[in-house]
C-alpha cells in the first residue's frame, strides 16, 4: 500500500521529469521502516534526495491532511557536512523541493560563516532542517539548555562520512551522536508507535517512530561495513541497521595526457606546466573545466601561468582553495552555477558534494595519490544522474604516467582505500567533556556509559576516564598547582564550568583542525583576500612582492595578525607555501603500481601510459634492472657527494621515511656511519661519505626482519621529537594551550615553546600521562604508518634481492635524488636551476643515450635471496 507521503514524492518526481533509481526506492523503504544505516552512492547520483525525500514522506504520513500548514515544528533533521561550502548548495536544493511540495518549512545553515545575528535568530526560532558542521554541532552542545533544541529531532544525517572517518573530526561526530542518542532515549516514551515491528501493520510501520534515526552518506571506500559500525556505535540494535548501495554504473572516462616525447619529459622536480598547452586545448573544447592541483601553492602557480600565457581567459577564469576569503570562494561557486566561468584552478576545497552542472571536464595535475580521491574529483564533472564524468590525468614527471595507468586499473577493478577509524583520541574526549561542562554539566557515570557506546572509545577503561576527570578538574598529577588548568568544578556529582572566562575561551577553541597559525591578508583600502601561514609572512620585508589569490601583491606591514598589502604591477614574486602539501601514495595504489611494473617487466603493454614509457623503462633496464613482483631492487653507486644506496619498495613517502631510518640504523650496527636520507613515493636513498659493506649487510637475515621492529624504530628515529610534534596538536585540542582571541592570536613560536615545555614536564614527572601516550601512538600510526611499514618488510623478506652497482642515476633513482636537494642549507640557485645542473652532471635530462654507450658503462650483480 502506497502512503500519502510516497504519493506526494512520486508526484514531485513526475513534475521534475525524473525517475527514482532502485537505490532511492530501497532507501525510501528502509527509512519508512525505521532503519538507520549507511547509504553508499557515487557522486552525482542523487544521494541527497535519496535520504531527504523519504524524511519528507515520513512527515507527510504523520500529517496527511495538514502537512501544507504545519509550521514551527522545531528541529526535525540535522544534516552534518565536513565542509561549510557544501551547506549552501544543499540548503538551496532542499528548500526548493520543500517549496515545490508545499511544505512551509525553513531550511537553514549554522557554520563558522554564519553571522552572530543569524545564530541568535536560530536560537529564537529553530528551522525544521539545519545544516551544520561537526564543530558547530559541538558549539550547539555547549549552549545552556541544549536538550530543548534537540527535543523534536527525528534524524541525523552525516554527509560525506568517508571524509570524516579516520579523522578527529569523525571522532567529534561519534561523540556528538552519542549525546543525541542519549537525549532521544530519554524522551522516547512507550506508545503505539513503539510497538515491535511484527505487531504493526504496513501503514503503521511507515508512519511510526523508532527513536532517533542516524544515516551516513559515503562514497565507495574499502571498509564500508566498518564505516557503518563506527557511525552508529556499539549500542545500536543490529536489527535496525541497513546498508543501501546504489550499484549504479557511473560512466567515467579517464585519459592521461601523454607528453609528445616522454624521453625528453621531466624525470622529477616539476609541477606539470610543460603540458600547459595540451591542458588548455582541453579547456578550449570543454564548456567548464576544473583543474585540480594537490596543493594551494600549485594552484596559485598554475593560475598565474595560465594568466601569463593565455590572457584571453582573464575574466572567465578563477581560483578556489581553502585559504581564500569565504566571499571569494562563494563568488567562484556562484559563478560556476551561473556558467560564467570557463575554467577554475582549485584544490580539495572543491572535492566534495557541490553540484556544478556546467562542469563537464576535470583535469587532475599530478598524482592524487589515492583511488578514492581521484574518483571524488572526477565526479565533479557530469555531476548529475546519467551524465558522463570526464577526467584527464596530467603527469608532473615521467614515472607519474605509470600512476595514471595504476589509477585506471584500480578503478576498473573496484579497488578503493579503506579509512581506518581513530581510537582512544583522549584530546578530543577532553574537549568534549569540557564542552558539556560549559553548557548544563554532566554526571560522570552517565557520560562514561555514553562514551563507551562509541566505536572510538569502546575500549576506554574506568581508570582512564577517571584520569581525564582529574585532568579537567584538578590538572591531573602534574598541573594541580596551576589555576590555569582547573577548568571544571564538581557540585553534588555534577561536573560544570562556572567561570565565564573559561567558558568563552573554550567555545573559541572548539574543533580538531589544527594548523600553523594563519595571518589574514587585507588590502590597505579594506577588504579581505584570505589567509596565509605566519611562517611565510615572517620571511617578507616591506616592499616584497608575492602572488596570492591570483593577484600580484606588495607587502606593506603586519599589524594585529593581519598582513596589509596593495596591488603590485610586478610579474615576479614569491608564491606562499602551506604545510602538509605532500600526500603519500596510498597502500592500494602502491600495490596496483607494483602490479603495473610487473606487467612492464613481462612485456605486457595494454596501457597507453606503459607504451609511452617504454623508452624510459628500457633505459632503466639497461642502466640497472626493472624489478618484478618477486624481486626487490637496490642500486649502489659512487659520486662526488659520497656513496649512494637506493632502495625501491614502492610503498609511499611516509613508509619510506621510516624504513630508511630503520635500515640506516641496522647498517650502522655493522659499520658505524652517518647517513643523509631522501625519499619519494617510489623509494629512498641512503647517502654516506664512507663505503657501505652492502654484501655483508644483505647476508644478515635480520636486515629486513620485523623482529624488534618497535625497539629499532625507537633507536633509529628521534621518537621523542616526533611525539613532541604530535603533542602540539594534542595540547591544542585538549585545551592545554590557548591560541588567543580573534585578531589577537598567540605567536606560533610561543605556542610551540609552551607545548614543548608541557611535553617535557609530563614525560619527566608523569610518564603514564594519557596525552603523552597518545602522542607516541599517533607518531607511529600516522607519521610512520607503522602497520604498513611492518607489512612492507614482511613482503620484502620473501623477495629476491637484486643488487645493481651503477655508474650514474637511473630513471628510478633521479627523482629520489632531486628530493635530496632539500638537504642543502644554503644556495642562491632556484630549485629548477639546481635540478637542471644535477641532470646535466649525470646525463639524466631525460634524453636516452646511445645503447652502445650505456652497455659499455653498465655493470652490476644479481643476488638471489638464499637465507
């Protein structure tokens, strides 16, 4: 039997000339039957309406005769998104559908961009649907009498859950949901609507309430089932959980832009601008193109290069990245909707969910380092049901072409990265506890039960929870004598913040995104351009020119954390750099990359990228060796710099950083030596001024062993310094340091000094401190990817070791050695000049030498693993 709500929704689909996909029909049935769960659907498939419209149908079922006059219902739906930019587009689509159906509802947003006046208006009158972010949800929980705000709440939707999973913002969501579930349980009364499903008629089923529904929306990742478990928590009844999969055959066309002459294309050290003419040919053929870069600096450089070489695009080209002022970003998004832009150079700030239908082409500059990330970006084109997504891959150096082939293969086979959830992030829990204490307070036993219900804190002990209670009330064992850390008071078992100063400072600090302090960039005449990091501004002198937001700017002065600038006519200037720009190759993409190398070694040429790279692989084979899947290649040669050892695990930058230090330590146990280390996503280099007895080293069965791995890592790396760096963020999130009031931020060097001092005090006087323990765990898990390092060593231990003594860098070696240029402290040459000089000195400009010359110089030995 079709209900009134379903009839209304079906009529709306007919008016729009749309057809419901099977997954949308399945989603509707699951929602109306009272299920919670996870919806898995590709970008541009109608996943927002798949959840929103059943929610409307459920409301209409309850009010079949009065739904068109049903106003002021209170907050019924909370829609949480990871990016503020997503809320505006979704809000418009929801409001339009409500208006067309005849629901007199208000759809509103509450994010960091919402004005104080709008926030006050939301307090006075709550909308039926509120779109917000994890941070804003916690700010709502920090308000007095917050339970009233959620008293009518029926559903919470977590959009783009795959982006939050595996992050501290995801843990924030888990904790927020645990509180909303607890509030729902308290208000849920036994009534006819709460009868067991089996005793309800079909009509009753579709109009009943089963407590708070929680739904996540996720793109495809490798661990969808686990993602649902994390979202819903440990206490959610399994019989009320559904997984709805779209299973749509989204048409995706991927093509690599192949240089005309790969032999002469850069081996390393460039950002893809040599292929700018080919990219602009694609732009000219397309209606609207998004050019994705991996870093904000790269987007500034590409925008500047297009403007210099193709001035006719001025006025129909824009840039979009996270450091630009919100008004500028909003203007770009509106201009995209209005089809006023031909091309936008952007970063991950446009990765997610915004529906720009005029976009028909995506260009990815450089490897995205992950399959899921590339799929997300490719889906920005043809972002509506039935449309074709077109994506082009632009390699920034030759070997990246093989990553392009690996990307296409992984997508064909449906290989996607998993997002591992974060566990026992005590800094986030401390912040959450103070958040609840700032509002109405909490009782320890009740909160412990709620926290234990989350996936993140399922294993927290009562003793650990007690340590956190001591920490927020008395400063713990170490900080008890400092009033600064005594934030929460206990009154008759109620933990509460009574200090207005503590409450205000805490509300200003809510959030888990920490980065280097930013300085706002403003015109002297007024108006903001965005933010850049303090470390970049500290290097500028008055009169210096730099490029930002696509403009040439002259630096005037810094005052109160604001850099004042004016327009410059100079065509030259610095490009700001931001920390965190180097993403490592994902484990899934690494594995497919190694498979592709295996195909090359076996002469399989089914990919255009592999065919194009044949001269490069031939050169690698002639100079050294092309490793197969059962082989592990090590290259050795001498130069004026010293003795070079190059290893090729093809496991990603972070794994190589840890492995390089580990193997250097193990070598030093045989022969003491000092090493300089360089790495990229393909391998790493150990450089020393003394000859290394590599034959003797490889005879040792423990060289690639995982035995004593953690101890060796501790000895080989400055584990204390790594943990100290992680502790800076932990101290910020946990409220140990205050970054300052708006416009009066504490200088970054002062914050670093404060967190370093706290780390040293805890380490010396409270070695079992939970935050210090967390810092060491995070250093292993995220900075070194210890689990992946362990797996890589186990794989290498089963392979044949191929040791080649070479006379000059091979195509595999040269890119790693380019990375080593960063080891030099003082130089007056640009990086490009230094790379060119290095290429000339080794004859590695990318031009193949005559084969007979190479054969005359080639030498090497092959060693089979015999132990």
